[in-house]
C-alpha cells in the first residue's frame, strides 16, 4: 500500500495540519510516512500545499510528481493546479462549498464535499479540513477512523481533549459523504 | 471652480482584495465586491456610487497592484 | 524511546541541542530557515545563545570566535550562503577549531532556485576556501539519520578539532518523518586546554591562529593537518552497501537521491536486473574502500546525483578503471523519479554489454 | 476629460507577485512613474535585490541587473563605472541593505557613487518568512525574535538614513513613508529629487521608504499601514537628511 | 625613588615587528597598560586584525584570537557571547575596520555588543604596501591612488567615529591621536573609559586612534607625526562622540 | 617585438590592457598587489577605470555589474580573497557573464602565509560557490606564458560568456623574466546584445540574472551551461607533453612547479632514468586526453604539486587505473628542489618495480 | 615642590632609531648615539646629559618600542 | 653555466636594482634569466633582497635555496643571513665598508669590497652597488663589462646617458678589487 496525497488550499484552511495529521496517524499505525510542504515564492499568494506519503515500504522521494493517488483541494486554484498530478483513477476530493465546477480531467474519481457547510453544521468552520479527511478516509482507507482519532488525541494532549468530539464528528460527516454518495464522473 | 467629477476603472483581475483603496476615498464610494471573485480568487474592489467620484486619485495612489486608473470628466 | 514526527530542519536542531550545541550564529536563507527559527526559540531555554548575524560572513566568523572560546557552536545556511562562509571555514580549519556547519542546499549556480539540489558536493568536499583543508562531510538520507549524525557531530568535531558539515537538501530540511532521539555513546574528549577563555592567571596565554609567516612553520601545520585527516580517513568513513551482492550494476548515490535509487533498485531486482547501491554517508572521507568490497559480478557503476555530476569524480577515483562509470542526474530542483533511474540503469547495462560484445 | 491616473510605462504589464496590500507595489509604481516622467527609461539600468523584490527585474520597464543579496550597490557601481552617462538605480530591502549589504551601501555613499538607491524598510525579512532585521522594532515578534526583539541581546534598530548622512559622498538622503496618499506623494517627490541628484552628479542618493509587510507582521494590509505610522515613524523620523542643494 | 615609567605587564617581551617610529607600538603599549592597570589581563581575550598589527597576538599578554581581515568584531562577538563575563577587545586598522569590515563594525555597534575596539586609523593600508584606504586624505598619494586621492573618483575620506555615533548601541566612541605626549595621555584615558564602558555593560565601545605609517607615507617618523597633526586632525576632529554617562 | 624584463604581476596587467581590459575592481592582498597598483596607474591612461573596492566581495560584484554592462573587466586577488569571491563567481557563471579573474595564490589554509603555493587547485577547478558551474582555469608556468594567456583571456571569456581564471602563485606574480608581447589572432566575437546598456528605446529590456524560481527553468539553464562546458572541453584543453617519449615515469605538474619538474626530468634523463612530464596548462578543462597519448613504456605517474595533493584527483581520474599514481608535494610556501623530485620519482619507480615483482 | 630629578634607562637593543624620543624631551637631553650600533643595526637613542632629566616620562611615552623606562629619584 | 646570486642589503642601498641590472644584462646577452624579490614581512625592517638566476638553460625555480653560487651582501645582517645559502666554493661578496668581520663560514670564497669608500671616491655613494657588481663580474664572469654597460645604456635611455661614465667607473673599480686582490679567507 502506498498513498500519495497532495493537500492544498488557501492559507488558513488548515491544509498543512491536515497533511500533518495524516502522516502522524500513519506513523502511529506503523507505516512509513513523509510530509513535505511546498516552500517557495508561491507561498506568497497565501496558498499552501503539502505532499503526504503513507506507505508499507521505505519512501523514496517525498515529492509527489504526477503520481498522486489522491488530491484534497480546499479551493479552486488548488484543484486546477493539482488535478494533473493525479494518476489515472486517482481521487480528487474537492471542497464543493468553494468550488463550483468539478474537475475537468477525466479518468479520475472526483468527489465533491461541501466541507464548509458541513463544518458549519458540525459547529466550527475550522474543521472543514477534517470533513475532507473523513471523505478521504472513507474512499481510500489508509487506516481507520479510530486510528485518526487516537492520533488526534496524542496531538491534542489532555489540554485539548475537549476538541476531540468536534473533530470526530467532522471526520464522520466527511466519511458519510463518500459512503452515501455515488462516486462521480 | 466647480467640483471635479471622475471615473474610476478597475483592472479587476489584478486586484488582490487588500482593501487599501477603500480606506482613502474622501467620498467613501469604494468597497469590496463580495459578489464577485476574480481570476486570482479574490473579491475585487469596486465603486459603489460612481457618480460621487471627485477624481482625487487617492485610490489609485494607494493601490499596490496597479488595478485602478482614474480620469476626470469635469 | 518515543517516535516523533518532525521536520528535518527542526529535528536537526533538537539533535544538535542534545549533542551539546549551545551557540548558534546564522543568517536566514531558504530552505533552512526553520533552523535559526527553532534555535531562536529553543537555545535560550537550554541556556544557550542564539544570534542572528548580519551576514553569513559574520556568522562564520562568530562561529570562529565562539569555537575558539571553547563553545559548542553551530551555524547553518544554504548554498550561496555557504559560498560566503568559505574564507571563514578555511580559517577555522587552519586554527583547528571544532564546529558544526549545516548546508541545506538548493539549486544553483548563483541565486539559482530554492528547490532541493545536490550541486554543492564540490563546495562541501573540496571547499572553496584556500589551502589544503578538509571538512568531515556527512550526508543523511532521512531524518532519523540526520538526527543520529547530528547528535554525534559535536563530539566528532571536538575529537578532531575540525568542522563537521551536515549536508542535506531542501527535502531533508523541509520534510517531516518519524524520528527517535537516541543517546549515542559519548566519545572521550580531552579538555579544551587550547581555548581562549582568559588565562585566569593560571597559564600562559592561548592563541587561536592560522597565520604562519614562516613557510617551514606553515608546512608543519599542513603536515599536522594531513596527519589528522589520515586519522579521519581511517576511522570515520561511513557508507551503506545495499543489495550489492551479485550485483551487475551498482549505483552510487547519497542523501535523498539514495532513497529514490533504493526504490529503483527494488524495481530492477523485481524485474530481474541485479542492481545495487553504494550509499556514501561520509562524503569526505569518501568511502573508497566500499568499492573494493564489490563482488566480481559488477559490470558497471553509475553515479546518480541531483546535479550535473560532481560526486562522479570520487566514484571514478574509487573505481580506478575497474568498471565503467556512468552518470544520471537532474538539476535545478528537478527530482528524478525511480523510473528514470531504472531506465538510465538499464540503458547503461545495455551499453556495457554492447561494448564488451556480449 | 483628462487622465488623473493611469498605469505608468515605467512598469511592464506583469502582475506583481507581492502579497495582497504589500506596499512594495506602491513603491515600484512610484519609481516607474518617476523614470517615465523624467524620460529615463531608455537610459536606465536598474539593479534588483535579493528579497521580496527579487523579481523587480520583471517589473521595471528598463534594462535590469539582478544582484547577489546585499550587493546591489556594488553591482550598480560596476554598471555605472562602465556607463557613467546612464542612470543607474538599485532597489533594496532592509535585510539586503541594512544587514548583509552594510559595507556595500556605506561605501557606495562614501565614494559618492552616482547611483540612486530605493531602500524599502519594512522592519523585517519578508521573502524568507519574517525573520528579524536590524530595523526590526524593539518588542516586535519575528520568527527569529520569537519573544520580541530585545535591545539587551540584539541592540536597538539601526537608522540607516541618519548613519549614511554622516558621509560626505552622500548627496541626497531622505526618509519617507507610503502609509497614506499624502506621504505617497511626498515619496514620489523624494524619488524624483534623488534621480535628479544623480543626473546633476551631486553624489550618491538614497530614499529610505518605510513600507509594510502584512504577511509577516501578521496583520491586515490596513492594520499594517496603521502600525507603520504608529510604531515606525516615531522611531524612524521622516525627513531630509542630506540635500545636494544645501551642500552646493 | 619611584618608577615613572616601566614596561607594562600587559605586553609580552617580544619585540615589535613594526617599522621604526610606527605608532602602532605606542597604541599597543597603552592598551597593555590599561589592561594591566584595570587588572584585566587574566580575564581578557583580545582579537588581532589582519593588517600590520596581525601579530598583535604575540604582543598582548593575554589570551588572543586572530581574526580574518575585517572580521575582528564578529570574532569578538563570538567570544563574548560564550564568555559574557570576560573582557573582550579587538584591535583593528582602517583597512580592516573601515573598508572590508564595515558591516561587522557597524553591526557590533548596532547590537550594542559589549566589546571594546581599538581602531588604528593611519589613512593607509600599511601591511600590504601602502594602498589607499577609505580614510586616505584627499590628494594623498598611495600605491593605488598614484595621482593622489581624488574625491571625484573615490569620494572623500570616511569618518568612522561620526558614523558609528549615530548608532544607539554605541556606548562610547572617541577619536584621539598619539602624535605627542599630551595626546598620548588622552588616548590612554579614552582607552580606559572604553574598557570601563564594557565592564559596566553600557554597550559597544570604540576608540579611534589617529596613527602614523612612516614607511608608506614616505616620511620620517618625526615628519609623520607632524603630517598627522596638520592633515589628519583637521579632517578627523578629535573628541568624544558618544559617552555612556551622557546616555545613562 | 622587443623583449622586456617584467615582473609577473605587472606583465599580466600590461597583457590584460592589450587584451582589451578597461575595467578593474580589486582589493589589495599580497602577493598580487602590483596588479591593482599597476592598474591604478595605467588603466586611466588607456581610457579605462580602476576602482579599489571596499572588499573582495564588493569587487567581484562590481565585476558582475560591469560585465553585465558590457565592459571588459577583470579582478585579481590571492587565496583567501578568492574564497570571498566564490558567491559572486557563481552568480557570474549563472548569469553567463565574461570576465577575467586572477589568483596569485599563497599558502593556506586560513590566513596561512604569503609565500607561493598551489593549494588553490580545488578552489579554482571545483569552485566553492554553489551549483554546477565551471571556470576556464589557465595556469602559466612562466611570465611569457602568463602574458600570452592573459592577452587572449578576454576574448575567450567573451566567446563563451564565462569567467577565465589565471592561476599563478607568488613566484609568477613576483618574479621578473623577459617577455615579448605578441598580438594573438583575435576571435570573432558576436556583439554583446545581451548587455544592460540601457534600451535606448530601441529594444526590449535586457535582464542579467541567475535566478530561476521554476526548477524546470533552472534545469534548462544548467543543461545549457553544461552544453557550453562541453564545447569548452572540446576546444580549450591546453597542455604540454615534455619528454614523454619512451618514458617510464611521467610527472604531472603545472605552473611554476612544472619548471622545477622539467629540470628534474633533465637530471633523471641524464642519469638514464626515462622520466617525462605532462604539464596541464588548462586546469579546467583538465587535459585528460594527454594521458591517452602516453606511450606503453609508462609504468607510473606522479602528481607533483605545491600542496598536499589536489590535482592528483584529476590525475587519478585521467589515469583510470592504468598506472599507479604517486604524489610529491611541499606546502605552506616551501618549494621543492629538483633534487627532491628526482628522489621522489626514483623512489616511486623502485616501488612500482617491487610491486610488479620485477 | 623641588624640581624632580629622574633616571632614564634604555633597553638599547630594542631601539629602532626612530628619533621620536628626541623631540619630546623638555630639557633636550636625548639624542641618537652615532657612535653605537645596536643588535638591529641602528644607532640607538641615549641621554646626553643625565643630570638634567626631570623624570617627565615624555620620552618613554612616545617611544613605540618599549626601549625607555624612567624613574624619579627626587 | 648557471649563476645563482642573492643580492641583499638595507633598503636604499640599491640591491633590488642591482639584481635587476644583472638579470637585464643576462637577457641582453641571450641567457635565460629570472629575478625574484623577497616579499613579506621581513620587508618591514627595511632590509631587502632578491634572487637572480642567469643560465644557459631553462630556469626551474627562481628561488635560490642552499644553492647560491654567489651572495652580494651590502650590510652585515644580510651577510649573516645568506652565507648559509651558498654552495661549497660559492662566492661571498661583502661590503667591507659596513661589515667589519668576514663571514664565519669556511669553504666559501669571501671577497670584501669597500664599496662605500670606493663609491665615494668615484663620486657618488649611490653607486656602491655598482662597485659590488664589478667585483662579482670579475670573479664570476657571467658576461663582460661591456655587456653590463650596454644594458645600462638601454635602461637609462638617452635622458640618463650622462650617468653611464660614473657607473662604468664604479664597475671597473669593483672589478679591480678582485683582479688585484687575493681571493678568500
Ligand atoms: C547570501 C544570501 N543570504 C541569504 C539569502 C536569503 N535571503 C533572501 S531574501 C532575504 C532577506 C530579504 O529581506 P529584505 O531585504 O528586508 O527584503 P524584503 O523581503 O523584506 O523586501 C534573505 C536573507 C540569500 N538569497 N543569499
Ligand atoms: C580577505 C583578505 N583580503 C585582503 C588581505 C590583505 N591585507 C592584509 S592587511 C590589509 C590591509 C591592512 O590595512 P589596515 O587595516 O589599515 O592596517 P595597517 O596595516 O595600516 O595597520 C590587507 C588588505 C587579507 N589578508 N585578507
Ligand atoms: S478617485 Fe478619489 S474619489 Fe474617486 S474613487 Fe478614487 S479615491 Fe474615491
Ligand atoms: S487597493 Fe488595489 S488591490 Fe487592493 S483592494 Fe483596492 S483595487 Fe484591489
Ligand atoms: S512577504 Fe511581506 S514584504 Fe514580501 S511580498 Fe509579502 S507582504 Fe510584501
Ligand atoms: S607599514 Fe606603516 S603601519 Fe605598518 S608597521 Fe610600518 S609604519 Fe607601521
Ligand atoms: S623623562 Fe623627560 S626629561 Fe627625562 S629624558 Fe625623558 S623626556 Fe627628557
Ligand atoms: S623613541 Fe624609542 S625606538 Fe625611537 S629612537 Fe627613541 S628609544 Fe629608540
Ligand atoms: Mg525587509
Ligand atoms: Mg591602516
């Protein structure tokens, strides 16, 4: 198993911590993991992205280059920029709250997730990234929801234990989107 | 001298939504257009009440991204 | 020991502090900025001093001063910044001071770019300062190894009274991987009796110096340095032999490149091509002896670098004509894929067969 | 019907890569306007720094030379000595000019090098992600002064205009700001006078422009203008520190 | 019977390598005397420059650190940050400090680095055979200004004390001269005050000492003292430019 | 043409001015001070500009600016000063600008000494700046050759748009020998249409630059540079084969060392030992092909350098294991005598015989 | 106060014959000794009329080479 | 033939130009020549020296190291410093006007020349170096007096032609010292 996921969005949408949580969980379930932020002047515009690899075997390059198994795009420019990094049959999870058109590329599995709305419903716009992660979990199954929650617990520590339910709820709602919906295009 | 009248033009796709222009208009007719999203993904600035513009040029002067040009009509 | 997920640059810092680093002088440059940033937060907590210098030139000279005063000191930079430190590094070597220098390198030449690159191999192993000096250059391939090498680096530097360079690239610096902090066996280190800490009225003055106006004296210093470098060559060579048994084609790659090559080796072995890898960990001293361990099955070597070909010089020197030496590289921040390497390797094998008429 | 304001020919059409609300853009425009108005574009060679303005060579509509970090005054000197009749200017940030490039700027002034320097002081290293600059204010938190700049450990911010004004070769030195339209207009005037100083061979000229870095200050662009006015101007007084006419 | 003058313990017995009549020797002695009188020898770390005084490490009777050309303030900073309780000083020439080392001295002052710098301004590069320094006088012939220094081409001499005095971190800055016994006594006092400034943690301290270079000025030692008094002092006014007590 | 007796440093300057040099930016350092001194006197007379920079760093960046503006420009320094120029050199190479750099090298490391040395071979041929760049490095062995190479150097630099380095040592710089100034065949050189001279309203702006933020663009620049370097390798290799016919032992030595070795070869030949010499004149590109021209009689090579062994790397690479490679060197300003070399050579021959069981 | 009287001592082998001391003696009793040549090959400085020394210390103060020491005898 | 001569003395005694003239003459008579000044901090003390080689064959190192065929010492420190650079049987020409003791070393040929006195007699103290050269010429015969005078003529050019007789006189007087005196200790 080797998951190569690009998480991308505006600064402030939590894409970097989303990727970090994905790696962290992978580490906890005993996988090889790597997380690589993009750095460089494209940071300027306020967009951000990171490359996450979760693998059973040693990770070569942490850079994902035309071989992403999934992209999680929180905003439109990110979706456009990274859809071409996907392999044939790769997953595009896009935040349909902010992205009106689905990706143009064919041969990929596109899943729109109204992450902002769902997050608002769950109680905090800031967990939109968790909603996206839920969708990814359900579709790609790198590890279980419980693994993620256990990892979150470690990351948050006792002080932030209280945020677990909120995040868990967001994750679940994201999973439901995939589980209930038809997979598109 | 009659009060000047001006037209403001926006090269909206250059706008980065910084809002600086909105703070310097003496007649307070600049605002961010929450309805629109430009090529860059920002809500661009626009004029709310074009008739009121006095062509002072302040908005163009503070705009860091060469979005605005101004002409005087009277 | 607990596994933690850490960014390479920060893991290096944490390891440095564990390794005894207490002084840091540096200047911002991408992609190593997390190093000064981490140090500015954490060194004061460890009772140390972080100081952002006005330039790389000043930084390396502050290191020179701090090392002379007996401090465990470190600096870090990236490619053009290291270029500016070359004079200072030469002085530090001439005055026989210990310190640790990190280079998280990027694409060149000139301002170049900020994406990962290995085009500083010459810069690191052949210097650019003047005179016959050497750094001990260690090139980790992942963050765990970076941490392990860094923890030990200050001891090594003190032991030999010479700078140790940790050479990484933007990937090593920027990526996060799980790491465990181990406590290495500490070396037995003599007191720094040579340090300029004030005589305290208890001894004659110490002098930290690289000037020898008398050529005979300067030659003596050089012979002494060479003798030391011989000891380093004898004791500090590090490398990994990966799947070299029965190998026909042996890649030579270091740092992050070596990871990609390992994957390529796996692919090739799966496809029935006997590929292997020599991974130099110490770039200087270069693991020449690794080549002597290669089996008779080897028909070709290939140096694989994120550069236009620099380590290949050392590969050729080590090969001594025993095998043809090929090259595959990308540069400027472009990273090869394992598939590119597989193809380059197979092409080389074909050519070698062709030449030998098989 | 008349044009009050239109894009200057002194700049190319390329969109700036600067963060939203970053006043580098304003300063670029003013330089471009002055070059255009003084009819210098055909004759000018600009030198870009290393810093957020590193891509300045893509924006100014004249010949451009990129420089190594801090060395723009030396590069400009090289250009000017080959082409003494041309107009040569450098555009530099505070990390570039006030830190790594201290020797180069001091000696360009000392030689009375006939170049014009636009010095953008935003109290921080913008491009590399908000590290402390020599110009960072006391108490200001940056990524390398995480507890706020502390005078005890790192001194008080350096005032470059005042320092260079002690040098005879400096013909024109002025500090200005771009935090509102009034000051933007003054800034433009200062830039013009600086180029005139060069044209009249009255020595080295520099305009220090107080500028914002919303991204690394962690403020909105509007709040940044306010912070500049409230915190920087009291420490970095605006005004002229050297004037060729006074000296002449 | 009392000793009016005997060799200080602040210096070793090694004979100076300086040319006959070179006032580097006087300045060395004064520093050595002050170190001895303030009882700092056991505690002091000195930093030698690259310049005629490169061998200063053989003369001062305390721990010594040689520095790369111009970088003595950075080296001294490194030492001081490791040993904040010790007395750290650097000894630099005008090529070393006012030319190649401009950034390092400015930023040592800017940080308010608690070090003392003895700056020997002899208006020339002594060690390398008499090339022009930034401090060379207008009209002065040197091996690289063979027709006399020309302000048009190379500017007017830089006044370091005045320049550094604009920096807040500079606690004590004074310019003195050693061309006669009266001024030699004043120089010693200034050096002492500079070290006191360091001891009292009042910031960076520097004493600029006007000095001769008979060899490269092409004059007798006696004529050199006269030339210093007549040509250098009018351009480089003696006096205090910053005083910790005034600031406190 | 009249023979004149000239000091190396001054002869280099006279040749540079003849070669079209009009701009000089430098900083004093022994043992090359006669160069700026001569230039300060003579360049203005030739309508050029001499400027003493505030430092080596400033000097090389002035060169960068002047070269960008289309000037024929030169700088010179000695070992630690060259170390400080490394960043700037890398920029100049990245921006593809022509210039000439003189290194009259001295003993190192650090402040070292001021006597002649060849310990800057790595510094010159492998740089110390960042990235994959090269200088064309020419090492004259006497003043006539220095003059000849220098006269041509500006043309070569312009032709390839890259820096040419003249590498000498304190002996070349300080000694006087007779020289004749010849007028070399001028190369056909294109206009410098890329120079930043002001658009004059007649063209789009020119940009001198080494930054390529896009890795693909940076790689493209690097591939372009490599392609250029290939042309240099093909066309600009220079060397001398001296008495290599039937040689058993071939010394490899450059610059002033080679002169001493030549005398040693003469002594050995007189004593019946067949010694010879390969004298690289271009250090980069290194004359690898000279080694392929060696006769079958050769039993050993020996690199002879005023260093602890740097060029020996290139000798080993060129030898490709065909011959054992020995080394003899002195350092720190100590100069070997021809007798020392004779002895070292004879010792090596004995050892080789021994090993091969003869 | 009685006029001071002093003794001056020369570590003559350190003397480089620069003559600086000879210019600062208020009683003008210092001169170069043309008869002697020291280890360095210079004519060293000496006192021509020791009795007159007033122990002012000027000579020691200007000597760049630590040749001179002075003691006060009255 | 290979002459390796070290010329040494105080600054101002004309040792550098003495060496230069020796090389220059060598060049004019078609020999290989080199001239190497000593540089470095020992310049400080005001002493100067240079190494001159005049040879029929290619010159290897221009540095003379324990193989000087002659030393011309204008002052005492120079004589002491360089007598050990001489080969067995080498010549030491020393300025006996300033140097009271002859060299200690045995196995060399020492020739004292009262160069200052002779120069004064000839009419100018500044030609003491020419007196020494004359002595060297007579003893070692690298080329003839005429060669030196011809070279001098070139060096001086028409403007200084008038100084030729003075210099020639000095050279001749120096030669006479050797021709008339007994060589050696
Ligand atoms: C030799 C060297 N050192 C460091 C850097 C990294 N660097 C790039 S920009 C910069 C600072 C820029 O800050 P400033 O000059 O204030 O410009 P700003 O981005 O704030 O406009 C630094 C340190 C570099 N490119 N080269
Ligand atoms: C990097 C470097 N550049 C240049 C030199 C050569 N150098 C040695 S001393 C010196 C100048 C010294 O002049 P100054 O500092 O005025 O001291 P002085 O000799 O006059 O006392 C120079 C340029 C060097 N050693 N290192
Ligand atoms: S020109 Fe003046 S009045 Fe008109 S919109 Fe702009 S700021 Fe407002
Ligand atoms: S100032 Fe310019 S960029 Fe900013 S909001 Fe207004 S129009 Fe847009
Ligand atoms: S980082 Fe700061 S200075 Fe740079 S573009 Fe962004 S706001 Fe402007
Ligand atoms: S060269 Fe000048 S500064 Fe140096 S020792 Fe001689 S007189 Fe003094
Ligand atoms: S101490 Fe004074 S009076 Fe005595 S010799 Fe010296 S200068 Fe003259
Ligand atoms: S000042 Fe000193 S060195 Fe000079 S002559 Fe007098 S005693 Fe001698
Ligand atoms: Mg800034
Ligand atoms: Mg000086």
